[in-house]
C-alpha cells in the first residue's frame, strides 16, 4: 500500500486520504487539466477554496474523470470575508453549484479574519460562530461530510469548540520544514483535530537549502519528497501543488521513513523568513 492509498480517520469517522492535491494559484481555465493529471496519478483528495476562483474548473475535472465520485475526497473553503449565517449559507450552496456536486467531503472556514485584517488582533468570534452554524446546517442537510477550519489559532478554535454544536475535525495551516508551529500542532493533537499542511514545500523556497538538500540526498529523494514526508512523519496531511505531470507523480512517491534523529534536525532548522514572491500574501507575511 502506498501513501496515496492510505487514510486518516477523522474524529467523526470519515476517512480522508493522507495526501492531498492542492490547487491554490492554478487558474480556473487550467485547473481541470491539473486535477485530471493528479487523479490519473492516483491522488484521491482534491483541495480547493472559494477564494481560489477555480471551483468550476475542478467540477469539470470531477465529471470528466472515470474515477467514481465516492472515491474522491473534495475539500473547499468558505471565503474568509464571510462572517454571517445567511451569507455563509448562500456561499456554501454556491460552492456546490460551481463544483456541480451534491456534497463536498470537507468544508473549512478559510481564515478567522478577513484577509485584509489577517492577524490584526481581532478574532471575529461572533462572525466565525455565525459562519460555523451555517456549516453545521449544511452538515445536517448532508451537503458536507466533515467540518473544519484553516489558519485558526488556539483562541479561534476555543471559540468554536466551546460554542459550536458540531466539533471541527480539521485545522489546515502553514506547516513545512523550517516553519513548524509545534505549540499549535500539539494543541490540535490534544483536541483530536487533524492538521493539514499547506505549502509543504514552502512555496519552493526551501528547494535550495543546503542542509535540507544533504538530508534528501541521504534518503535518495528530492527535497520536495523529503518535505512532504516530513509532514507525514508529524502526523499531518500535506497538500502539495504542481501542474507539472512529473512533479505530480514525484510528490506522491514518499513511501520512506525519516529517522527520529533526522526528523528532530529538520524540526529545529531556523525558521524561514522569506517566501519570495509569495511574501505579500497574508499567510506568509503574517499580516
């Protein structure tokens, strides 16, 4: 059995593939081709978001593939700016319409703050709880199989855990070699929340790191493969993204193990402070 065939069991009992295919920054007119390549390579977990603007293209790919719908795990995210019950209900239905699906397997609140106010000190507790209650309504109606959040810190999670009716089962966060938020990771583990790791290759910014290159060479793998395996070793779910067919396949070939000593070395590497052209995005700049 390869990683592509392995799953985690979410706390509500839903099985989620251990490796996902990310689609951030893949335009709507190109994403169907990328998703088709990923599905052909054996990926069964596709991650998108309303903010990505490519749900329609992904829906096209899902209807063109010969892979049965029930074998594909589809995640999307409620836009970060939506902080009311009615607006969230409308947005959930719009995602289903754009994806041309009767249900999605997982839906997340994309951020506790609207992107323009990301990490500005305001937690939007009331707005997030209103959006969460809309997700609960959709969950009850069978439109969503599992509920979660993204970019949530402990205070934001406590708000949902304390006041929500249905417990979140996922927190999707920025996590990779040279940026491993251990306190948040341990908090999520304590709450039985699966952590999904987006940008597991640090938006490409760790590919030239000599220390990481040396360890990758030791395992006879690429830096990308080492980075993806690192996330798996931590018990998280990596979401690599590529439009290159060879890279799509390579990113799934991570059936090796990192020794405890090397894992410790990777965890303790100095934190990255430059994401190149991606540094302007709030999730990379932190503001």
